[in-house]
């Protein structure tokens, strides 16, 4: 004997939603919750990975700092270093001397002078 059921498109008592809509909503909430938890776990794992120096660039930097680079930069006599700026692996020195002002750009990985910019007034 078959049991009579209500059709699936009749709203549940006290709501405007059908049982099918409620079921789909429950599945959507569960999937979105799992995505949130997975996303937070991924972000946390990425932070731990980067903080522990797991990135290749982090190892390269650690190796360069443990070796140390010694560099002699020939500057004009009576010149003084006014300022310096570091950007990645490049160091820019602003030198002032009686002969004039100049900027020397040094590659810290190789220790070579990349550029010298002599400034002259016009």
C-alpha cells in the first residue's frame, strides 16, 4: 500500500520555503562553510610557510647574508656619503665632494657598481 505524501512544492508550515528549497539551502551553507574553513587553513599555512623562510628567495637571502659581501667603493677624495637608499638588492649612495655631487648604484648580490650618476649644475 502506498503512503500519500504532500507534493514537494508545498511550503513547510510557518515558512514560505518548500522542503526542496530548504534542502538546497542546507547544502549551500555546508559547502560555503567548508570553503571558509579551507580558505582560512590555506591562508594560515601560507603565513607559516613564509614566516619559516620556506620561500626560495628567503633561502637565497639567508645564504647571501651568511656569506657576507665585502666591497670597496672608490670615491673621490674628501667626498662624504650624504645619504643612502636600499631597494631590494640595490644600494644607492649619494656622495658630495668639492668636485660635485654624484650617485653610485651598487648591486649587493654581485658587489659591482651598476651605475654612477654625476650631477652638474646648469
